[in-house]
């Protein structure tokens, strides 16, 4: 189904061009009406990251929700997973996060969570879209039934305590020097405070948001500053979150990157040994390295693959009872604790393993050798290059070259007119050739 407003992760776009006050107002009204169920006093919690446009969108959402009779509790800058957690904890009917995650400051977005803390299903989002484009005037609250709005205190402490409780009771981080990069985003207060309370020597960067610098030369999408700081301070580990703290990338004491696949391997292995995996396996996307799949197989664990997107990972986890899942980008979902990706909680789980084993991060977090992987994009203006017979033939030939020990993925981007071609296998020359052959066929088909 083609949808007008919602994408794979809420509504997102350029602030004041796509995400306008008018749209935010209507989203508040439509979502509020959708979740007005029963005669009780309804409430919604709203969190945000540190983008300048957050003030504008927050105010418009408040107007929308209160106009349909919902009370609003404003959390201020908080990680996306904290908003999901607080939606459940505060027994709200709805949760909202104003964020464009790892995007630049001039983008923004609106993510919605149901009372269970999970992102909304397609059917609910479709109903909200229908209401946005409808006439909501007759359904607005009477003057005496309008909602109230207030900012609430103490929410940072609640999330910090929640995050700390995901660790074993007696565990602390005494003796560890940790660089944490909060991307000048939503976790700039909570992440350093939690690590300090756990006893770590904390060196914080990316904790001076000004409305414009979220994700700018910092955070999980640009780790150069963190790598330099780890080396400069001789830290044991570096932890980089993204703008809304639902992703994490780690670097070891040498400044080498530990991506989401390696983090999944660390957590899966630890939880498997402790009998904490609900099923003998984890969920990841088609982009996870084949080396991870082989490593898990050596432990007797399965890797279940989904399309790209944390939404699909979570759907598979919920449908089939897995409690660990994630993506190479560091978006890791641990459903024992959270209803969405939580970069900080994932980092704490890895720190617990490092502390328990009392070894260097470079030893603990290097669980497998990634297979050579090549990813290239082919841009096209119109048509459907993937339907070309020459392209299909090139794909078949590439798969034959890679053999049973390799993998080829050809998929259109969900956000731009680009086809992504990814291959991996044991021989880097074969992998490169397979990708180049498919790209050449796609380029020719796109030009036809």
C-alpha cells in the first residue's frame, strides 16, 4: 500500500517544508482521535531530540492533541527508547518522539508509539493518514473538554535507573575509561550520567547541542572525533550514539570500529551461554555480513534475515519469539528490556560482557572475520531496470560466480531512485566482479 505521510519509521522530511506546523497539528489531532478509547482522561507523552525545529513541531503537536481533548506530558530532549519506555510506564495512551534520528539538523520527523510502547502498525497509520486528510472540525473537543499540557520533571532519572537495571545487580564499571559521543542529540544528558553512576571514568563529547549540530561530525554516523578522543585519552572503549540514541557504534581501545554485526555476536554469545535467548537464534537484516551467520551457526544458533529496516526486524522477533535482533548500523533491539532499538542499553550489555571477561575490548568484541563485502548503487531516472532480461541474466550469472558460499542482494532503495547491489563471499575479486557485472547491466538498462 502506498502511503502519503508515513514511511518505514514514522513521518520524516525537511523541517518547515515537509514537516510543517500545519501537518504536525493535524497529526496530533488525527492520532489523538485514533487513540481516544474509553471515557477516561486520555494522555500523550511527547519527547524530542535537540533540533531547532523541535520547538515548532512540539508546539503544533500540543495544539493538535489538546484540541481533541488529550492531556500532554512534555518530556523534553530524551532518547527514542526512553519515550517508548515512558509511554508504558506512565500509562499513556500514546507516545510521540520528534526526531529524524541520524539525519542532519534540518530534517525532522514524528514517530508514534501505542500504549504498549511499540511503533504503530500499518493499519493504524493508514487510519491516521485518512483522518489527516479529512475534515476534523466536527470532531474537535468542546471548550470545557480541551486537554492540558505540562512539562514533567525527573524523566531523565527514570530512564537512567531503567538502563542501569538491565545490568546484573552487582556489576559496576569501576576502572573503565569510557569515551561517550552523544551526537549532540537526545542522550546528551542521560548517557554520560548513567555511565558515571555506574562508576566509569567518563569522557563526554557531542554533549553541547545548539539546535544545529546534531549528528554533525559526531555520533554513530561520523566517528572520527570519537576515535581521536579514545586514542588521545587512552580510553578502554568509545561509545557513539546517534541523534535519538536508538543506534550505537563502538570502537575498541585501538580506535577500531565494532559495528552492529559484531555487537550482535557478542550479545548473542553471552545470552546463549546464560540461557537467556528465548529461541536458539537472532534476527538481522539481509545486510548483515555472512561472517555473522557462519559464527552463529558454529554456536548452534540461527540467523533469521528480514528486509532492511528495524521495523521488519521487530516484526519477526515478535511473531516468532526472538529476543535479540538488529542491523549492522547498530540499531539493536533487546526485547527483554525495550520495545524499540536502544543504543545505550545495547552498549551496556556489551560493557557487561567486557567487564565479566576482564579482557580488552578488541579481544571481546571481535567474534568473527567479516567476509569481503562490496556495495554499489546504480541511479536511474525512470522505468524499472530490474525487469530487464539482461539484468536478470547478469544477476543469475553473478550468483553462479559467487556459488553456495557467497551471497548477492539486489534491491531498490525505499527512499531514492537507486538500486543497491551488494555481494559478499570468500574471494574479494569474485565479489567485486559479481557486483560490477550486475551494475553494468543495470546502468545499461537504465539508459535504454
